[in-house]
C-alpha cells in the first residue's frame, strides 16, 4: 500500500457500524430493476464492489411506499414482498463477500426524468418542480404524515433484512430537499416558513420517525446538498450560521452521519472566510455540528458527475487533495461514484498504489451493470 494512501484505510466505527476503511460507494441511480424488483444482477453488481474492498456500499436510490415516489421506471422499490426479497438477496450476497451496505431510501418528489410519467400525480411541498414552475399536487397533512411513516417503515425493513445502516436522501432537489428549499416550499403552515430552520421541520420529523423505528444504536445517514438538479447554483445556507440552523436540528433529531454532496469535493464552501483551500461542505458540516461526515464529488476524475449524464467522459486524476484533507480530519469518509462504475476494484488499485490500472469513466458504462 502506498504510504500516502494510508489515511484512506483507517478503520471507522460509529454505533453498530464498523468499517475496514474510509471509502464509501456513493449511491448512483442505475435503473435496471424491472418493475422495481432487484435481483441477481443487482446482487452481483454490489458483490463485485464488496470484493473490490469498498468499506461501505450505499445502494442506488430505492423508493418508499408512496404513489409516484420514483421518477424513472427501473428504479427499485424498498417496499412490498417481492422487492424486499430481492434486497434480502443483495445484502446476503454483499455480506458473504465481506462487505457492509446500507440502502439509500428516497422519494423523488416532483422531479422529472426524461419523458417517463408515473401512474399517480407527483407530490411536493407546494406543487412545484422548481421556483415558479408548477407540477403535480401540493401535499396535504395526511400525505405528509403517510410519507413520514413510509420512510420509517422502509428504515425498519432495512434493519430487519440485515443492512448495516440506512441513508435518507435529502439532497439534489428531491422531496426532502424540496421542503428545505424556499423556491419549492411556499407553505404557510408548520411545514414551511421564512427560515431554513423552519423548512427543516419535515426532514426532522422523518429522522425522528426513522430513529424510533430502528432504535438508538443503528446508524442513520442523511444525504444533503446545497445545489439542486433544478438549479446548480442554488444555496440553502449562504453563511456558516445558516448552515448550523439547517443541520444542527437534523443531528439533534437523530442523524449520525451527514453525507454532504458537492459537484467537486475540493471546492471550498465559504472561500470568503477561509480561502480557496478552505473547508468543503463536509468539513463545515463536521465543524458546525460535531457529527461524522461523508464528502463526495468527482473523486479521482477530471470531470464533474452531472456531465456524465450528458455523455461526457472523464479521465483519472490524482487524489492528493483528498489525502491531504483526510489527513487533517476535515471529514471522516469519502464517497466514490463513477470511478467505481468503471472500476469495481478501484479501492484495491488505490491501496496498491497502482493508478495505471484505473480506467477513466466512459458514459457508455451507464448502459449496463458490470
């Protein structure tokens, strides 16, 4: 193992979760689950990453039991007998390969994905896809309560099936994030408000319900972002003080790990305060709340991940910046996405210090599970 990469291979523990290293497979939508049911292809896909040495695998987004909770056919469900049996096969296969894994559970809100339309009307805080852009229905109190309960049931099922942790998707303009964002949450009731702290109530109630469902020692991860797929420049917190108002109530509600999504992990969150090499999103989240954090965003690649969906490829680049930040404990874990699609053994290659065997990312890799 290259001495410079040693920091990535320190063990990590939080509550009942023990990891052999600091490398996380980032959740990446693949859309290969017919009728939403995962099976042998998914089990084999995740097994290969476990065999390759990933410390923690987070599944692609998998949806809760709500009408129109997904925005693409082929996104797997995390409810119903058949889907849960499929996920049982996945986690059993990953464990047999020595891996640790958690499902990412989500609701895609009113977002779109191509021309596909669900059978039921989409739902969101205020019936908006983006600021000033109506789509679907405004959620009623009953719909909000049912959604919170559905998140809790999915988390309880994750624990029952044997998953090692669970991640809630609260980023990228999907449902939980649509409550955070003033541009899509215009509610005048207790689920809205002028401040980010007020608009975080829905997420806080989801976290509380999930914590009650899984008990005190089961780790809960929450994925968050400033940017939205609807607006890459959107920011929920323009200052550290606002970020604390946003994140601290979520940690207080029961989140153990904040998974802080950036398009490029090396970019400072508040450069006006600590310069161009300052703390990134995960660094500030850890500093402000004391919670463990995962950083993510174009690790080991030359191009940011959104471009990949437009057909752009990326070459491999060094990870010196990552190692430097990990050595100063800026964040606790690093999530790797596209590099692991092209290289199931990426972790082993980094550990061996042999970057020559690491392939760049080609957009064509999104067309199959390998």
